[in-house]
């Protein structure tokens, strides 16, 4: 058993004596009849996990997901955010506190389910090239970050490494069946609508977000994280001005700083300076405070 903590105090890695698989941010452990998901403080950009993390980020992601799971009332995988001490004998639980979820095991549906309320990111780039996003034709003359005439459902393949790839609804339906694809589209748009209405009352625009779903005994459930700054674009409503990119509550400072260095994106990335770590940490905290703390 070991924990890797960087010089900034960020938890970068956990290594518990249990079957494990890791993603860019989360370490997942098999507890037999359930799974333990630990959100580390790792942060990724341009498909690389950076050598330093954002202290406390994993705890904020976990707390925000827990909040949304409760608010949305959509069936989900969360059992508890309390650590099951009886299943973790002899393990130092302190580094895991506040950043762990015990969840139901599920059959994962191999598509990201993206809801887009505004035109940004890969959707904006695709629109410039084709006038459409994932085969959804849009009106001519839209600006970057414009609100879309209607929220789009744009699935993407789940990539273990590198970028997820946007695909059409027809491609997803051909892979998993029309009935399940329709359930995913309906659920994604309904959840987005509920979350966007809630966030708007707190001065936050949810530009887009992605969900992951699984199935347990034929029931469709939300899995992984939900509506965090890692999986969503949150914009301040009072600063919103279409026609250019918007300040967002995520890792924009990280991406911007990396873009201004001479890093070639093909070799290991440089370590972040303390200022960028601090500003990114503050943005994650502000998103949590606006969406969660204000409502408590």
C-alpha cells in the first residue's frame, strides 16, 4: 500500500492491495460486490497527465458529484461516500477521506453522452468546417459560444488514451441498438435541462457536459462523475459574451500556460508553476461554492 503526494501536496497516486485500474484522474478498486473509486488530484491537458496535481481537486470533484447525484434523482451507481473500513483492513484511510465513492458495479455503455447547449470546443471547430456538429446541421452565421437553437445530443466514443471521438447518433444506434440509444439521448437531455436550470439560478451557464451511463439488471444508471469542472464547461452568466471563448471554471489556466510554453505535446509535459496551480485550484473551488455551498 502506498500513496504518492507531489511537492504541492496533491495526491497523485494510490496503490491499495486490491485489483485496480486507473484513468486520468481516478483509481478504481474492485471490492468484490462493489467498486471503490478514488478521485486523485491528477490533472490532464492535451491528452497528458501532468507531473504535478491540483491539491484538493479530487475532494471537490467527489463532493460535487455527490451533490448532483442527490439533486438529479436519476438512478446512479453511488452507494456511499463513506469508506467501508471492514473491506479495507490495515489500510491508512486518511488520504482517501472525502475523495472516495463506493459504487455499484455496472455494465458500462461504451459511449460518452454529450449535451451541448452552446457552441464551443470540438463542436465549434466542426461547425466552422462543415456547418454541422455530429451530423446535426446548424443555422449559418453562428458565433463562437453562441447559445444553440436547441440542446444537441452528440455522442462520442470512449477512448482509454487520447481524445474521445465524436460520432453521429446513427453510428451509436447501429452499435448498441436504437432503443438503448434513444434512452441515452432522452436521459442526457433531461438531465442537462434540469442541471442547467438549477445552475442558471446561481449565475452559472452549463455550456456543455458529458455523462457516462451503465446498466445494472437492465436498468440505465449514471456512473463515473457528473457535472464537475472536469466533465463540463461552466461559465459565469454575468460575464457571458458570445463571439470569443469564455472564462470558465476549469483548467483553462493550465491549458493556456502550456500553450504559451515551448512544449511540443509529444514529450512529457513540464511541471506547472505555483501560480497556475493556485489559480486553477481557486476556479474549481469557486465552481463548487457557487453551485453547492450557496444552496446548502
